[in-house]
């Protein structure tokens, strides 16, 4: 049905374009009036076609989902693993690896830098 529907839309749009081109050449009042009516109908038809395509895209999205989600999830997971701190050197030169020790080293570092910083 979808391809028949779009083919029908395209045929009707093409017919209106031809009609508008013919009416554009007329200079009498009736011709001008028909021209404006044809342009309004064409605008309405184009709006309908646009709505059809928007619905079609939305249905396709709901049916098939985002095929790139798997890729972005994998990239975010890799980035998360890359940003993980495994070990640090403390001020004494000791290597610490436990979560509690890592937090202590970070706290000492930021406390020391905060005292050195001058705020205006």
C-alpha cells in the first residue's frame, strides 16, 4: 500500500504543478482566482504528503528501533572503562589501588591544591 500511496501522491502533485503552470499564464480575473485556488490545494496536498512521510518514519522507528544504539552503547562502555582510575601514586610515592585509598589520595591532592589556590 505504501508505494501505491506515494505514487498516487506524486501523480496528483505533478498534475497540480502542470495546472498551476497553465493558470500562471492566464491574466484574466477568473484565471487568477483559479491559480490561487490551485496553489492552496497544492499547499494542502504537500502538507498531507509531509504528514504521511512523518508518520511513516515514526512507524519505521518504532518497528525497527535505532540500529545505532548498540554502537553508541559500546562506545560509551569503552569510554567508561577507559576513564576508570585503577591506581594512583600517593604523596609518599606509594601505589594505592583500593577504593578507600584512592579516595584518600584524591582528597589529599585536592585539599593541598585548594590551599595553594588564591581566589579573588
